[in-house]
C-alpha cells in the first residue's frame, strides 16, 4: 500500500515544489532545500542551545554549568531559523499533517545520528484541554507518533496532564516563562518508567521541558532526555 501511495502521490518538496526525496519512506523535501536547513549539530550537550562556533562533544553552555536543568541531555534537529519557523508554524497552527510527518522524520533522523541511549517511552508535552479543543490536536503528540513509529518506541500521552491553562509562552522573557509554567503539569501517582524522552516541537528557554522534567522526577523517573524539532538560538 505504501508503494502504491508513493506512486500516486510522489514526495514533493514543501518549500519549492520540486520532487522530494524517495529514500526513507519518502520525504517532502528536495535535496537542495534539505541541504539548506539549519541543522543544530554545534550545541550544548544538555540543553541543545546552539553555539556560535564548533565546540568539543559533550560541552555544556554557561547557563547549564551555572544551574544544571532537571534533565540529562537534549537534542534538537534544527535551529529555529531560516525555513524552520514556517514548517513548524504550518504543522502547529494550520493542521498540515504532511509537515507534521516531515518534522517527525527529521527528528528521528537526528536521534539516529546522535544515537543516545534509547528511552523506554516518548512523552510529548501535553496541551491543556481548552487549547486542545481550540486547536483540535497536539502537535507534539502527532510528531511523537511519527518518531515513535520510525524508532519503534512507545508513546505515553496519558500519564501527565496539563492542569493549568497558562497563557502562551510566546512574547515572555525567560523569567516570566518560568513563572508562567510553574505548576502547569500534573502526574497523579508514580510512573512505571525510569527513562523518558520528553518530546516537543520547539524549545525556546527550556522552561516548559524543565518544569515537566521536575514533575516527572517527582513521579519516579530517573533519566530524562529532551527531543525537539528545533531549538531557538
């Protein structure tokens, strides 16, 4: 069936309209546009913030050295610049499932490239019920479905809930983001997982994934990774 679909609907680049990549199950990116995407390879080992220049593997940024976050490592496929805001925005706000699939495939590629210890489960950052009703879907969960399928990892999207309908983080500075997200997540009871990868579309200051990590540690999780499509500089 997948072969028939690829024949009837061949991969087409979402950025320029040229034929897409046939490998890897079909990618809606052409080789030229794929090569121009801002990959996030030179970054902090712990929070994935991009460095201005190449650094030795395992280097942590000054902020992580000064105040280590409650997660062990982070990886992000891209820096949040160039074409990435357009792709993420289409997946997040306009329901373009072809972009959700593409971003999930790219994130799975980055995981295979870094090859970190595999978690027991993926946990997408949850949306509050009111925002879920408005948007109709949780983009982090939909991206996690693609990554989980590609990497044969299960998804837990029910153990943690977003209990507070916080205002959007966009437009807030780092301190305000920390205050805004504090107490927003709830895990009722202990979790059966010891190693979890939190999955989100974009990490900006890290406030959201840090707060979720704090709650997961209280619920018994010992190892936490952050997997994201993009990280802001």
